[in-house]
C-alpha cells in the first residue's frame, strides 16, 4: 500500500471534512428534545437522531485526526505542494 499516496488523497479532502464537521455540529444543535407535551414516538425519534448525529460526528473527528496524522508521513516539499 502506498501510504504517501493515501495521505495526499485524504489531505485533499480535508477542507470538505472540516465543512462536514461544522455542518454536523450545527445539525446537532438544531435537534431539540420534545418538551413535556412530546409523545413517546417523538422522544424515540429524537434519541435516534441525536445518537446518529453523535456517532457521525465522532467518526468524522477520527477521520480528521487520521488526516492530520498523515501529514507526518509527508516530507516538507510534499507538504508545500499540497
């Protein structure tokens, strides 16, 4: 496996990953738990959506961390090119 090639490809996607991270965090803030008048179905839907967004955000955070760690593989000339 060509790790340098993989690192370059992931680095090219870094801006998109950051944008996705911001969008996911915004979506998490918009998801609101139904108040006292919410039905059981609404509460269940809220919990399902909140858990989904949390897992998606954690996954994206890990991917961004991997990309940033991949920068360590590149030499200074390659970093400048990218």
